[in-house]
C-alpha cells in the first residue's frame, strides 16, 4: 500500500472507530489526525538553533519535516539535503511562513527565528490551527506574549517553549524542595549569564544579498537599512530585534530562577543597571547588567557579564539558590551554611512530562492533546520571557551616572548592593577598566501590577510593554 493510500485508509478507519480528533483553528486549516498519521512539521528559521530543530524532528518516528522556512534561501540546501538523505524526499522550501500556514496538512510550526518573530509566528500559527514549538524567548515584548497565550487557549493549541531546563529532573526536584521548605525559606534566587561576547564592530548599510528577502526578515520591526551586523546573529544586540543576553542565553536561567520561587509569576518591582563596557561598537544592548526583582520573601537577582570573568559559587551560566539553611549551586550541590563541604539534598519526588527531552515531550503532547503533558507550556514561557523584558525596560528608561563617586544604586538593599559591587570588581579587576570617569546606566525603579501586567503610574514604561507593528506583520490587539 502506498504511503498516501495507507494514510487515507488510517484516517477512514479512525473515523469509523471514533478514534480520530480534529485540530482546532479555521476550517480551512484543519487536518484530521489519525493515530497512525505522521505529524508534519515546518521549521522556521534555519540558521543556528534551527539546525537543532531539524535534527531533533528528523530523528523521530512518526514525524515528517514538510517545510523549511526562512527569508534567506541560502539556509535551505544543507538542511534539505540532510532530510532527503535520510527520508528520500525533500521538504517544501518557502521564504514566507504564511505560505506554509496555508497548508491544511501541516500540523506544527517549529520556530527558531529572530526574537521579534517568535510571538507573531506563534499567534499566526495558532490562528491557522497549528501546534507550535517556539524558541526562547517566546516574545519580544510582554503584551505579545500574553496574546500568544490567549491564542493558544482559544484555538486549543499545544505550544511548547524552548527552555529545555524544564525537562531536567534536577531542577524539578529543587523546585519541589523549595516548595516544601525543606531547606527553609528561599532568600535569593540567582540567575547568571556569564558568557563572553566580543565587540561586533560597525557595519555599513549595504544592499541585501539577492537570496535574502530583507523585508520579510524585518517583519514587524521598523523599516531600516540592511547591514551585516543584523543577518544572521548579531541582531541579538539591537532592540528592534533582540533582547540582549538577558533574553538570549539568560532566559534559560531566568526560567529556572523563577521556577524555584514557589508560585512566582510577576515581581512587585524591578530595577536594572549596567552598560556596554570594554569596547565601542554598533550594539545597543548591555553586555554587563545587574537586575533585581522583588518577589516578597525572595529576591531574584540576575547578572549578565559579556567580558571575561570568573564564576560565582562555581557557576558561570547557571543558577544559585540561597536558602536559610545553605546554598545550592548548579541545581544539585548543597553547601550548608558555614560549610565548604557539599552534602546531599533532601530526597523528593519530581516527575517531568512524558516523552523524554523537550522536543519529544512536545510531540507526545501534540498526540495526546493534553496541555498538562507539556514541560514548558506557553503560559510559563510568557512569565519567564516577561522577566527578561521588565529589567530591560527599567534599563532603557534609566540615566547615565558615574561609577565614581560611588552611587548607591540599590539603596540599603544589601543583596543588590553586593551584586553591584561584584560587577564593579569584575570590570576593574580582570578587565582592567578604570571606573573613574566611566558612566553606567542606572535604571528606573519600577513597580509592577502582575494582575494587570502593567507598570504602576509609569506611562513611559507601559509604552515599552508592546511595540508598533509594521503592516502587514501585525498581531491582534486582543483575543476575544
């Protein structure tokens, strides 16, 4: 029996047995998926992380990569050849995701594009009746993250976030330990993103290469000239497209830091300080940043370092939890207060979703149609991505102030002041910057109303919770 005939037979058999279910979304975009049908995936964004998406789905039984999607056609060949070698067929290759979304037989969009495309593609895919795997951060701003959540729920979509730490049992166990209070109260939850980021220099505006549809690449962002620091990676350091390292690598550690705080969603307040130190280049986002959030009994402190540095409690890119009874670094190394010898953590039960690993967990949930099977559902994604956006808003609304004389950036908050002091030592010590005469950006202290997802009495901060979307790359203002 041919593959096509077999699929049609299985669909009819599933209908007869009452075992089929219908994908949500517009009727024109629905495909009835029988138990024996392959899940058809379109991978959007093929440079960098997109290659991992291709490799993960290509290695799964019952999954077909039907589309490769990228505004730059130069990204297609290597992936298409790999797929053809393994499966004997080539996927369709399109520059515009909307072409793929029109295909009623496509089940999933897997998004590994620039940050500013993550939420619009997620929203469009949900509206078209597709399930979504979206890379971190799931949003470029807070408002579009909320719209993505609402679309996922309205159209009954399975939407997974690429924060793979959510599939790691050690973090689930530590979160359960914190929830049960087995080490006392969690006092400080640290996230660290100490990752060297060298100067990107200055690139002049040029005509886009003919293989690149730069208008599509820009998408919802403001129209502007093409230059080589945008395509394909350094867009991370420009506000129109990325969110700096706090929203790049850092969102993984932010997600864990929030997860460890029992029932945490939004902070009551946020302040962020830092700058782009050590070189002058075209980048806009800070390469050095300290952010502090108030979660009641627990402070969340996040540190970004893009210049050379040592670790903190043995961690560079990772998490540290300070409890009343001691410190846990890396998720599983417990140092009781006053001791330098690691001890075993309390034994607790903590299960993760089915499937094994973030991608297989997603595909398992696509088949089960159970949101609760997901390790990293879009709602959790929205909160963790949002925690990256709030400090950046504080930072962007700040003012330039000198390191010397000493500025009390965080008032009498000892935890925050210590983090700032370590930032100063990091700059003046191994990186040999003379802080006299150097300025940093002192962010605005902002209060946040989590129920409304708005800042309190700060219109300029609320304006940065969303963006002006360039037509026709728009999203709905609200989801009814």
